[in-house]
C-alpha cells in the first residue's frame, strides 16, 4: 500500500511540474499604464503619453477597483495571433510557375485548340 501511495504521489508531482513548465505558460505578458479615455463592454482605450492603446476585454477580464473614464490603470495583456497569411518568398519559382501557366502564349494555345 505504501508503494502505491508513493507511485501516485510521484505521478501527481511529475504532472504538476510538467504542466507548469514554460511550454504550457502561454504567450508572454505585457502591461501598459495610463489614463482611461473610453470604455465599453468589450474595449478599454488608454492614453499613455502621446499614444492611445485600445485593448479588448471580455467577461473573463479581472477588474480590481472601479474602472471608469479618467481612472489611472495598469492593464496586463497578451498578444495573440488571430490570423496568419503565409506569403511566398520573393523570387520563389513555384509562385512564378503557377502564374506562368496563364501567359499570353498559353492563352493563345488554349483558344486555338492546341
């Protein structure tokens, strides 16, 4: 019974350390401090120096204190990609080959039945 308890404890500790490693930590956290200019249910706009920062927020956003226009705030956020479009490298022959199939000579050959 003692060996089973030790094995179970070792398994739980290993899983805890593995899941708390930086690999599972998510994106790096950043913060901005400034004055709230605008506020909606889904966004906060903060003035920091000359710059305006617009940050999304959702029902999961933790708010400590009274969030209102004019309040000085520090907002912690993460950058998350929402869309990635991969472009071909300059001079990529595969890209030119696809477009080259529809050249003027190719079009004339299709029209003449060749």
